C-alpha cells in the first residue's frame, strides 16, 4: 500500500477540472506507515496552472500568481500581497491558492460569501475547486468542504481512510484513499450514463467533471463513469501510458508519459504540435498546458482573453 501511496503523491494535479493530490513534497514515513507532513510545503509545477470558466491562473517562479481573462468580481485580481503560493485551483468564477504555510486564499465571485474558506482552516496540503463548492485536504487527512452545500457535496462521508487526493466537480466530490479506492459523494451521477465500476482499485489520481468522474490507475489506464453524451466517460478507456488527468463539464484531458496531451469529450483538441508538457488544466471552454520550459500553451475559446497567456510569462516548471 505504501508504494501505491508514494506513486499517487508523485502524480498530483489540480481543479474541478483537474486532479488534486497530496502535499507538494515527498512523504515522510512514520512508524505507523502513514505519512507526516513538513511545513512549509514546497511548490510543485504540476499544480502551477488552473482554468476557470472565463479566467486562467499560473504560478510564477517567485510564488506569486499570474491571472488573465475576464475580471468580473475580481476573479483575475489576486489579493494584494499574495505570496508563498504552492498550488492553484480555479472554480467556475472564483480562484483558490494554497500557500506554503498551509493556509488557503480565495478571490473572485463568492456566490454570497460561500467560496470563502472557513476561518479556522489551516495545515492544508491540497485544494480542489468545483463549480460553486471547494474542498481542502489537511495534513491529518481530513477533507473540509465549503461553498454550495446542496446534495451534501461539501460534507465528506464518515469512514474515509487516509485520503491522499481530492477532486470537486459540478455537483459532486471525490476522495482517493491510500489503498487505491475512490469514494464519491454529493449529487448522484446520472443513471443514464456509464455506471460506476463495481470493483475499482489501484487508483493513483482522480478528476471530477460536470456529471462524470475519472480515475487514473497505476498501470496508466483511465476509468470513467457518469454522464457520457460526448464520450467523456467511456472514451477514457482507450488511453494508455497516462500520468495525469483533468476533467470539466463535458470534456477531459490526459497527460501522457511522452509529454503529449490527449483530449476527449466536447470541445477543441490541443494543437498537434504540443509536446514537452508537464502539467494540464481543463476549463469549460478552454484548456491550458504547462511545458517544461515554463511556458503556457492555451487553446479553445479566447473570449475575454482567457486563452491568451501574458507575454513573457514564465511559470514554475521545476520544484
């Protein structure tokens, strides 16, 4: 089980759109075989980009946040003085940043204040942003939810064990446990879609889309379930040698071991020339890829400039 845990921690990404996993550092074994967390957390390039409905985020090498796109309700205006950021997540109309000290900062459309993190939230090691709800994973492996609580999507079920990754979709949430199993809560995915696997194990990463979910297995294959109008759940089974996944609304992305990106579902495929990718982020109408040289490639709708990274932007590409 410990080898599976280490692999999952090594594969983490972010957004409702994206995989969200454990701490931005190697796990420190304890006598119990679990992992202890050392603060401050270290930034990880694989969580350095995020895509919302009409905005994009990127983590600069100095720990500050670059944002572009539609600035309604200040969704691309990070709070003044925001530094020490190690991970990003973008909801539909809001943004989240995880700082090295384990605190979470939110900005943008707060849906009546519902996307502001709980005041006592601390020692966070991972974040996930859904349409109108958000999740945080703490160092003691608790899942904390806030925002739109309809259908119980912000209330993690009792009995979760050693959670190592979280994901937030439109109306549902996911948790990956250290034994490689997945727990889902919130609104049930449509029965008319692809059914959830009866015996899903050996999972190392998860992603939550609109009404569907994805799980990346340790053998590099992907399992999908839920709504499947555009093949967003079933087409995942065609993939091999995948190292990361991202999902949103009715589409999904996969990062392959050779640095290329696969796309399926409803939307626009990435440029054929795209290679050398180390991180991916999926938005409802546009997508982002971070390359090993620190540049960001965007494709899809460029409404409000959300798919046009600022000139000269260099994003964290090395731990």
